């Protein structure tokens, strides 16, 4: 089972690799959304260089929709990166997948749309029509995810740890809001906490040049099922590093690599003294498609 | 330039007929299974067949949404369902699953497959991908602006459909799980709780940024009203203009479909400013939330949002439907939907006709008594009406 996560700093590469990360995702502010940190093309090339020399795989992350009027810029950015030897493209947009598959036939494509890959029929279809690996919809229960892993094994990627993105808007919602209430607050690439009027839990929110994104306040962890996923030959264990400190990413990677039991992980997690909680999200709660049945 | 299609929603057979009567070239509906909008009435196969018959008799088309993001256990019976839809003459299915699209093409090659906006097509490359899969039409993501649409349309890869009116998802369609996490209702399988329209307290680290709950953060979007962009969308050679709202009332459909029909048919025949003013005035008579132009003019600013307001604007303009008209005595029998009194100004509007005003001079209740005020919803009353009307016409209040 490969361990994949994002990297934004040169200094993080070695600790990540030492902890067991096998595949590093890199990106640029134009190509990706949702990360408070950003990497220029030059910095990206330097990161890839160091990672490759350390024997680590590298994936280019393009985790947003590309609008048609941006397509020319998208192609230019890909051109700037064509000499970089990526092992994977992690893509969110079907058009990006289609284009990169034609241009770079030797680079594997991981299709990761956050939500839409929720059944075996669609995953199988995509694996035959452009994708080499598919990331399973984040909102499925553990059992539904496991059923898919049992069918597709190393052709799947699962988000095992991280704040789960709940929504993405192409609108600059925080900018619009603070403009409406006439409050002068620096917004871009800073995270905010949100609390819904009737609920006690907090959510995380971030606005970047591509829009507004909202995340679970708790870290959702499926690490207690690590052994099961390993037994079924899951392809990629994804550590979603947004809002996570390097120390925690390293701890999770070590846990996955060495197969530490959950109690051991939790003990080490508590010793990090982070202002973070771990939850189950929807791992054991199926959702309904009926409004009347809902909670 | 080919004729643009006006595509309307319908939650049941009656509303499908209203949409077609008022000028929709095509209607989209949901079946009992496999469709979003779990709260819309939705059609069983017999009702779908009846809707197809009515549509085809009136030179209109009928599309069926099969647009949920399926989990494995939702897919049971999908092939048989697609075959049944094809056999009863459905013109197209609207799908959000590429596997289901492919399945449909395999088992029903003559039934068109339209790619739902849930699959977020925003560029030509995505359309080329869908073209390679032999799909027939793409509903573009709502986030495309006029520039994107013009650029995509110029390539003429596949026919494109765009939304022109109705509710807006503030988040990328098909990519939002706020409702899943907050209420355990699956937004992508028809259970959306519209958590985006709720209010949220906002903190910078641990500091509350706004204390007054009236001013708390909300993602709630105004509804789309793209009437001012219709001439540009037609020039861009868009194939289909789609009105959202399978849960909307017959009055809403009659008003909105009628207004857009009039607009589309009158472009190049009437002064554009006058026509637009007339269209906007007419659209404002439907029960919309406050509206804006969506993404057509670029990424929305704060004017595209509802802060401190929720829900559709309640309107009491809809007075009733007409059952029949006695031409000799000039009496119309109507079903009352909202209260009205003697001496009230009302207007009749109907398919392909200009609204006509009149003053109520006589109301007779179901027991044959003269009354001053009709105030029982769904009561059948008779009113004096000085011009001929039909049972496809509607009556509404004339607002100041």
C-alpha cells in the first residue's frame, strides 16, 4: 500500500519520506485549490528534484475544475512542467484527465473528484476510460468503501486521515460576506472557523483564488481499519494534509507504514498536544436519500 | 442558427402539461427511482408514458432525470429501468453517472443521453471526453460565464444546455456534502437539506468576528434569472435553455415558461429594452427568491447572495385556475387558490396570449350564493369575467 500526501516545503520532504510516505503530491496555486500554503513552479521543481533523488514517487495535483477561458494558461503551465518526471497526475476534472492521458501516456492518472466515485460500476467504467487509479468518494461509509476495495484492490485510493472537504464553491464567499457587512479582514489563504447556528461543532473554511472551501472541523480517521485495507491490497492510503502540522502527517505515515494499532496511534497523537480532535465523520453513518427519513 | 430549445421542469403530469401548454419545447421529469429531488412528486412509468404522449402530441420532447450519484445498492434495476424508458418513447435521459450513460447507450442506442450538470463540465476537453463516449448533450456547470460558453460553443463539440432560471447551488454541483455531514441526508442522492442556506458564526482563530446573529455568514444564493443574457446565449448557439425547479408550482411554471417563451419568440421582432423590461416584470410575478444573473456576467459578488433571508418569497398573486367559461352569461368557473374580493383588479394570463385585466364584479360560491370575498383555498366559485377565457388560463392579482 502506497502512502500519498501533499508537500509544500522542501524541509518536509525528508521527514515525510523517513516516516513512510511513498508518493508526494506537488502543485501550484494555479493548478490547485484548498491549500493555505502554495508553491511556485520553481519551488515545485526543486521539491520534485529532492524527492526523486530520495527515491520517492511524485504526483502532480490538479484538484480543481479548469474553466475554458483558463485552458490556455493551464496548457502553458503543463508545458512549463513537461520536463518534470511525474509518476502520477492526480486530477479532479474529466477534461484534464482526458487531455493529460493523451499527452503523457506513460504517466498514470489518479482520478480524485472528492465525491462522485461512489459505486463499483462508475469506478470500473473510469478505470477503462482514462483513469489508472480512482479515489473513492469521501462520504461513503467504511463498509461501502471496503466493499469497493475488495473489488478493485490496488486500483483505489482512500482518504484515511484528514479534515474532509465538505463543499467547494467557485464564488469568493468570504470576500462577498465581509464586503456585505463592511468588515475589512484579510481573507485569502487564511483559514477561519465556522459554527452553524443550531450546532455546536466547528467547521474549517478557506478562501483562495479559486473559491471557497469548507471542511470538517474534526479530523476524520479510518486508521483503525488499516490492517483490513492492507489485507485487501488497497493501492493508495491518502493523508489529506490540509490544516495538519508536519509532525502529525509524519505520525500518520509511520502508523500506516508500520501498521501500528489504533491505541498506539492515539497515544502518540495525544502526546503531540495539538488543538485537534479525531472523529468518525460518516464512516459508520449511512446517509439517506429521503428528506423525510433524515435526522 | 438553429432554434433554441426552451426546457422546463415538471414534478407531475399536470405540471408537465402546463409547461408544454405555455411553450416549453421540452420537459424534464424525474422517475420514482434514480432521480434527485426526492421531494418532487415524481412519475411512475405509466405517468411518464402519459407525459410522453402529451409532449409528442404537442411537438415537445420529454427527458427523464436519472441523475443521482449512485451508491452500489442504488443501482439495482437500473438497466431494466432504462430499457423501459426507451420502450415507452423517452427522448433522452439526463445522467450524472458515466457508467449509467454508457449502459444506456449500450442497451438503448436510440435514446439520447444528456450529461447532467452534476458532472461539472467547464471546458472543451471535458466535452471531447463525453463525445468520445458517444454521449449526446452536455449541461454545462453553472459556474461557466458567457466567455466560457462562447469559447465552448465555437468548438461545436456537442450540443450544450445551460440553466437560465431558478434555484442555484452555491457550491459545485455534485461535489457538495454539507448536507451529508450535517444532517446525514445525501445531497447527491436527492436528500439535500440546503445546509448552505443556514447561518454560520465566523471565527478568526478563536475570535468571533461578528456578534450580531442577523449578520452571520451564509452561503445562500439568490435564484438565477438570466433573462438579460438570453440574446447572448442564443447568439452563442446554445442548444437548450433550462429552467430549474421540478418542485415548483403550476403557477410558477406557467408564469416563467410563458415569459421565456415570449422573450425567445420576440427577440429581433421587438425593441430589446422594452422586451426585457416586460419579461423581467412578468418573471417577478412568480414566487422566486430574489434573483440575479448567475455567473453569466462573471463570478458573483455579494449582490448574488441572500444574507439574513431564507426561502422563496411567498406570493399571494395566484388567484385561481379556470375550469370552464360560459360565453353567453360571461361567467367563469374557477378553483380558488388565494383570497380575493369584489372590486379587486385581476388579470388572466394564458399560453401565447397577453395578460388581460378586469375588475371582479360578482362572485358566486359553490352553494349558489353571492359573496363579497372568496377565501377558501380550492373552493370552486363562479365569477363574472368580461372576456372569453379557456381552461388553460390562470388568474392572478394585479399588483401595484
